[in-house]
């Protein structure tokens, strides 16, 4: 990104730092003295700048910075700037005139001496190139060291080919990890039984040469398995670092793992009763998921993130409903494994219930039910009293 900070933390001092370091306009940053979208051509250029960042490496568009030959000269407060009105207008233009839709664009207005400035942060696109459709432009833009440029045909083709290759790598990694878990080729010894596996695969983890220092997770206290019964211990292998709840026989009921690429794997064994706790299972994931997000943020990893849930050897299990009219213990899951569809998370601000509800619904579907009744019609987490 152009400004090496979370957008919420950017201040006037960071804009002054751009001047002091003479950060030239280029692949990840662009300066505009004012918000100029009065004509159709100016509107098209704004949308093209946003799309160009997305089709390259992502970046920041800074409004309120005077530049000369691409060099930042001085902060110039925006004239007649109305944050609510102007940000809404710019956001609507991005939504209406980029195809496919571009999610995750963030706007940060900030006080500067004499008025306000605006930073627009554009994430890198991971689902192929995005086309500008304003006034039937229908062209693709990207960025190089000199700023916004048109994409040529090989670049457009490569963008979509790379997306397909990345999707295939994600699928293969998931299956490889599930195979290792099932065959017990891990530095931890899982107890026998059905296994629930939660994966968080950041898109950035599949870039060439990505590797993170995981030592802080070994030394920290927040890196824990989902359920801790009697303390935990750390283990290492070629892929990453694991933390597991340690039993007396050195086996474990589950573990959390962070791979050196930044991918997260959380594994939990079910109980011997072949019952899926209700709403205990859903509640556990809802409470634990934010911890996984904290780990990603500690590594400096931003969305998008692919979230996946798999249930291995779950055949013969059923949901437990307690007493009352929901007595479906005989509604057995007939599939040996449930490899559920993934969820694409564009921002960490997405409510956890919204991310995990599709998985919860799928488990209930496997038990012959229409949906998880622990969510209301609006998708809010409202667990039933099953006693």
C-alpha cells in the first residue's frame, strides 16, 4: 500500500511524511489537489484510477495533496468538502461503474491544518481484472511506476489465468491438509473420532515467496486451541507451528496451527457420543473466530480471506436438541465427510455470524433440516433454549 498504516490510523502526520520522504506517484499511490468530478471525463478518470489500483497491487488515492510532476509538495485542504455527501457520491460511482463489482474500498476523511483531506484505499483484486464501465469505456486499467496505464490483452488474459491457478492451489492445499489430518501425519496426536476443521486461507498467502516469522505466536498467550482442558504445548514442523491441548497420554482433542504462509488451521475432535453439541458447536466457532482474525492481523495480513469448514468422519452423528418438539437424534448424517462450500471474506468488519451462518445451515441441512434455528430470519445469532 502507499501509506504503510491501517487506514483508520492515518493522520496528517502521515501525509506530511509522504512529502518529507518525497514519495512519488506510481504503482501504489496517487495525489489529487481536489475532488474533481464535475465532467464525465473527470468521473471516468476517477473510476479508472480506482480500478487501476485494484488491478495492480492496491493502493491509496490522496485527495488534498498538491503535486508537481508526481512529487508531493504540500497539503491543500479540500474546498467545500462535505464528507457524508462527497464520500457517498464517490462510493456510488465505484459501485456503479466497475465490473465485476469491487468490494473493500475504504474512505478516510481526516483533519488537516485549515480543513480536511481524504484518503481512498483500494484493495488488490483477487478475482480477475476489473473493467471500467463509465460512459461505455469498457477498458481495463492497471498501474506501473508512472501511474495509471491501460492493460494490454496478454495482461488481461494473465489476470484471469492467475485467478484460476490460485483457486486451484487453494483447493489442493485444503485437500492436502485434510489428508494429513486424516492420516495423522502431524506433529500432534489426535484422539480418534470425528474431526471438525476450520481453515482461514488469506489470498496473499498464495503469492510466491510468502513466509512469516511465527516465533511471536510461540511466545504469546493468545495462540491457543479452541478448547483447553489441561494446558497446552507447542509443536513445529516444516509447514508451521501448532498449539495443542495436552492430555495425560500426550494425545490431544484439538489444536490450532499457523502455517508459515499465514494460513490458519483449527482442528477439534467431537465427543464419543456421536452427537453434535447444539448450540455449543456454533457458539464455539462464533467465539473463537475473532481470535483467528487477531492472529492474521498480528501478521499484518489483510482480507480477502477464504474461510472453509470441513467435518471428517462425521457420518452417523446427529444434532442434539434436548427435550421438546425437536427430537431429531435419529436424523443421522449419512455422508462420511462434509466438505462445506467456502466463504469469501472481503473485510474483517463483516459480522462473525454472517461469515459462519452458511456453515451452520449446511450442517443442519445434512441432518435433514431446513436451516440452523439458532439464527433469526435476519441472520442474527439468537440461540434457542433446547433444554
